C-alpha cells in the first residue's frame, strides 16, 4: 500500500501483533465451528439494537470477526486488508504512543464505528417506517416503485410486470404492503463484522500525525500525501454510504465513525496532554 517505514526498527509491537493473532484465530474458529452447525456471527457479530439477537458485547466482538464462514474468498480478502492496514499504520502509532494508549485508541475507534453504524441504521429505519405508513394510504404501482427507488430496494421484475398489467388490483396492493413489511424485517436483521472502523481510525491518526508523508497506493504510481489520502477515503465512504449503491453491503458509515472518533480522541489528547501526544 505504501513504502514508508513501519516502526523505527522496533519490529511488530505487542498490541498490533496480538490483535492480528486474535483476528486470525477468530476466522479459523468461524470456519471450524460452522462445519459443526455453529455460526459465531449469531452471537458475536453486531446486530441491530432492536433485534432479539442483539447483545451488548457485540459492540466489541464484532471488530474481531471477518467475512462470512460460507465465503472463504470474501473472508480472506476482508481480514487481509484490515490486518495489513493495522500492521502498516498501527505499528508506527503503537511504537510512538505505547501499547496502552494505542490499544485504548483502537478499541474506542472500533466502538465508535459500531455506535455510528447503529445511529445511521436507526435514522434509515425511522425514515423507512414513516414512508411505509404513508405508502399504506396510497399503495399504487407508481408509489411502490418510487418507494423502492428512494430506499435503495429492488423487487422481482415479474411482480412489477404482473401488477402493471392490472394496476388497479387490490390484491397486488396488499401484496406490495406484505413485501415492504418483509423488507423492513430483513433490514433490522442486518449484522456487521470487521475491524474496518477501527482501522480507518488508525489510518486517520497516521494522517493526522504525519499529514505530509508521501505514500504510494496500489495501482497509482504517483505519491499521495497522507492527508489527501485520508480525505479521499472519507469522501468515497460518504458518497458510497449516501448513494445506497445496489449490491453494496459495506458499512460505510462505520468507517466514517471510526475516523470521527479518532479525530475526537486525538483532539482531546492534544489539548490535555500536549507533551506526550507525539
């Protein structure tokens, strides 16, 4: 990802090393237990707070889970890029701050990512619920397609074509209400896994401390300063999160949440402990 030195010759520091080890162990456990019928995502992935499967500890445990036990390629890609980012950027931060401060920072960013993810989901669900109540007053094909479009949803073309052939049918109107109700249930059953929120916080901290460090990103032969790299990441995540791109199941606002909490924590540390900040 870049060509800078990761830690003044001190090697991989303990917190970074142990976080990587724990994440790898958890991935292996995910796949091993899944073969026996146990899905760790049910208890350790972050569920939405209204879900009966939500547990308070998931705000912490979700950041040590990656991918899905039924998709090996996705899981390997997910954990590799997260742990590579942790090694590249986290090692330098831990060597500067010390293990205790870095670990506190990492966990707070991960927790912050989870809270921001929950907050955005709550907003989206309230918006969905309000729109759903309005739709039930006028359940027409035109309003149904508008509803799907505005909330980034899709429905079988066969159903839409059949309804278009008989647009005044109350049976299709009733079926559309059932479908939207099922969509709401699927939305509230969504889960989140991964250390990405914490990693984005770590990357933000690196750019905050070393804004003019030049880096070479993959497939881009031109050096980019760290501050512009992080700015670019933030813009992309915001655009992707707001855009509701079809098929995109990445928790973009969790990434932004990790950055936000990193900024808040770094600002507090800088004001209260100037001599030991960096």
